[in-house]
């Protein structure tokens, strides 16, 4: 019985790790699409003050924002000439992973417990 409970806990943990996004894959996605070119190499020093800092931002917020650019104009969407093009090649899993990566970086946007 103990073994079964342990196995259940382990599978629950690995499932939540998947839902949480893969940081290593997220870094690969961010590198591949050169997100740092605008948002800064540490994602904390954007090349223009009007460009948002991303390092440490809440993951669910980042997923929401990136998904909104994908939706485009309309309900719950965001329309931005620059970011609309950036999110086009990203799959939903890429979005989860890149959000997990950006959240994992040290930044001043949110307090980490
Ligand atoms: C050519 C410059 C450029 C590149 C490259 C770029 N971004 Fe952006 N990004 C912007 C700008 C400008 C905004 C602000 C857009 C707006 O006002 O909605 C933005 C906004 C965002 C936001 C919303 C932040 C918030 O606080 O609401 C996220 C998340 C984001 N970018 C992630 C990415 C990711 C991930 C990549 C790589 C796949 C990327 N960006 C590549 C310029 C860029």
C-alpha cells in the first residue's frame, strides 16, 4: 500500500512539473527566437524603456500575455505589431516553457517566496 501511495505522489509531482513548463526547453525557445534582442540579455534590461522587463515575472501572467498576442485583436486578445509576429511560431507548450524559464530568472518584478 505504501508503495502505491508513493507512486501516486511521484506521478502527481511529475505531472505538475509538466504543467509548470520546462525551464530548459524554455531557454532553448527564448534563444532560438532571440527574445533577448529586445527584452535584454538578462530579460531585465530591455533595449528601450517602453519594452517590458520579463525576468522573474509571474509565469501565469506571461502565459496569459503571450496567449493574448496569439489571439490577436478581439476578446481577451492583445494586438501589438511587434509581439504578434514574435509569438506566431510558438506552440502552446513553447509558451508554457518560455514562461517557466522567464519566471525562473532573477528580476525585480515580483517577490519570490
Ligand atoms: C523586436 C523586439 C521584440 C522581440 C524580438 C520580442 N519582444 Fe516581447 N515585447 C516587445 C515589445 C515592444 C513589447 C510590448 C508590446 C505591447 O505594448 O503590448 C513586448 C511584450 C512582451 C510580453 C508582455 C509583457 C507584459 O508585461 O505584458 C511578453 C511576455 C513578451 N514580450 C515575451 C517575448 C518573448 C517570449 C519573445 C521571444 C519569443 C519576445 N517577447 C520577443 C518586443 C519584442
